[in-house]
């Protein structure tokens, strides 16, 4: 079954998904550098104050973008938790 309009929407979704993956890859390259820096500087892997500030900032951005702030917080929390796991791994192998 072929539906030209649906196919067009799906191509757009596929492009957006690809952009998200590449943006996450870039973000993790930077956070990995942060993790190495924290390990050599003796800083803790997590920074609860920074995390709270980021979540508050991104909740506001989500609202202005008409995106559910709760969803955006859950997504960001998932990303932050993964970053912290990476930072702990770097610290533990340093």
C-alpha cells in the first residue's frame, strides 16, 4: 500500500531522526571530554546543581516550543544519567 502524503511525512520523520542521532553523537563527544577533564581534575561525575539548572532551562524551552515539559525532562534525565555513567566509567579507569 502506497500513500504519497504518508511517505512524505515519513521521509521528514526519518530526516529528523537522523539529525537527532547526529546531534546526540556530538553532545556525547563533548560530554566525554568533560568526563575526562573531571577525572583528571578530581571533580565528581555528577553535578546536581548544573543538572537542576539544565532541566529547568530546558523545561522552559520545551514550553515555548509547545513540547510537553514532562516529556522533555524525562528525555533529558535519560541523557544526563547516561552521561554520568560515562563519567563514572572514566573516573574508575583513570
